[in-house]
């Protein structure tokens, strides 16, 4: 089941397929067991790239911050 059509937004943002795979891999590390949250964050990243709020290179270099209790 797919929750969000992030591929269409990625295409509109000019994200090449190989870079989308890399972006998905980065985001999957944050949400290994939650498909909806994973797809939502991929969509939000693609939208941020499309809007110019972040570059694709920055999104690919992002690491998850340490979580605290």
C-alpha cells in the first residue's frame, strides 16, 4: 500500500530517480517500521526541495538528530 504520491512531487522538483532512491534510504533509516511516516517524510523532503527551502544535497547529508527522553 502506498500512502503518498511522493514520486510525482520528486519528478516536479527535478529529483533524478537515483537521488530519490538515496533520499528514501536516508529517510527509511529514521522510520524503519512505519511506512506511513516514512512516505510522509519523503513527501515533505521532496516538497521542501521543490520549494527551495533545502537543497537535494543537504537532504541527502542529513542525519537524524540524537533522540532524548
